[in-house]
């Protein structure tokens, strides 16, 4: 069961403070709302304060706008981890910095002032939220189910203790198909969103954050994202996450 929602929680103090986000929201959201309506599951909510990492599924190039707007509707300010090179683009790079987006190196190492954990420390200091796509790219699964995840989101959560929140959405493929060349705004599309409880990583407390731990926690995360998506779709997901290597596919880039 889902319900159409414009604002499901009281805006955070961070969101209530005047910022560039207000300008962007006033420019983007009216047009976006003409194309999209949201339906959140009744249990979908975000912490009103404190940092968190949200990890959703990813199957359309317009997903970041969809999930960014969803977080805004849920009362928090959306931030992403973006390729470091984008921060060097004139104007756009300034916009990324001004809205608190997080630069990452191509190989996925988080960077802030030369310190790999600096970005996470900044998130904690600002009590900010960041969206990290655990698949790293659009899913290769032909039926748009989540594929095997990468370790970035889980490693960041394990090393910092920042809550890791799985999420799923369904409907953006109707607005912009995977690798589509344009959007289809009419008729107005419905995007369904399910936000889960923070992933319980207590079983890993006291253990070294080695590859075995990271892999196990990543599987937990992807399974929970898949469960949330199955609820939105009303379908049974595959018994095994899609593995591009087993299907002789590259991890990134278009098919």
C-alpha cells in the first residue's frame, strides 16, 4: 500500500535555513511536479537530524533527480557523491561545491582535503545526508532488478558508524527509459518510493573492516533494496542478484 505524499515529515533545521537549495528547489520542483507525482510507502521516513547514507536502486539516468526530490519531500537536503572531475567544470563545479556535494576519485576513494575519510567527517560535522548508489551504475539486469553491489556505501557506513538506509523506487523508467535519449513527461508519471529502516550492521561490530566483512554487508544491503523494490513492484525478484561478469558484460558504460 502506498500513499501520495508532498511532505511526510517536519523539515529539518538544515532544510529550513536559507541556502542555494531553496533557489534550486524553486526553479526545478514546479516543473518536476508537472511531470511527476510521488507515492511513498507509509513507513517511509528519514531521520530528522544527524547524518545518514541513503542507498537506492539505479536503473535510469534521471534517477538522481527523482531521489533528490524525494529526499527533499521527506524533509532533508539531498547530496551525492560525484566524480571528482565534475567539480572542475566551470559553473557546474561551483554549483556542486556550493550545495555540498561530495567529490570522489574515479576509483571510488572518497576525498576531502586529501584525507580519504575527510568527506565522511564533514558529513558528520554538518549532520548531512548523502545518496550513494551501491551498484555504481545503471543495473545490467534486463528486468531492472538490482544487480551485484559495490562496496563504497557499506564501507563508508562500517568505518564511520553513519546509518546506512536502503531505499527503492519504481516508475522513473516510464519518464526516461534506461539509456533513453529523452524524457516522456506526459502523461504525468507516478514514482513509488520505499525507504527502509537503517541496515542493522551490529553483527560486524568489533571486526576488522576487511573484504570479507564488506562483501557480506554489501549482500545484506542489496538484498534489502531488492526486497523493498519487490514490494513496490508486487513481483517476486530473481533468486540471485545479476552479476555482469557472469553474463560477459562490462561493469560500466552502455550496453
